[in-house]
C-alpha cells in the first residue's frame, strides 16, 4: 500500500467533518430533550453548523495566501 502524506488542508477538512458530525448529534439530542437553556444551546449548535465550514474556508484561504507570500519572499532572497 502506498501511503500518501496528508496535507494541512486535508487534516483541517477531516477535523471539520468530525466536528460537524458531533454538532449534528448534539443538535439532535438537544432538540429531543427539554431542559433549561436547551433553546439557546440548540441555536448555538445551528449557528456553529453554518459558521464552522465558513471559518475553515477562511483558514485555508489565509493559509494559502501566507504560504504564497513566504515562498515568494524566499525565492527573492
């Protein structure tokens, strides 16, 4: 078997997928249970479900920009 090296983007994406699955499970449990503050926790889970992929995209975009900038600076020297 040929083992390929995982890139930082792949690792970040896998972590995001794991967190999203966990958020879906927590959202389902909170929706089924009725305890004080469940409504706020449910709202927070829904916001995180939308916000987490957006934050991951911003992270990967900034990582690419910074990597290009450092490579450009190193090639000039």
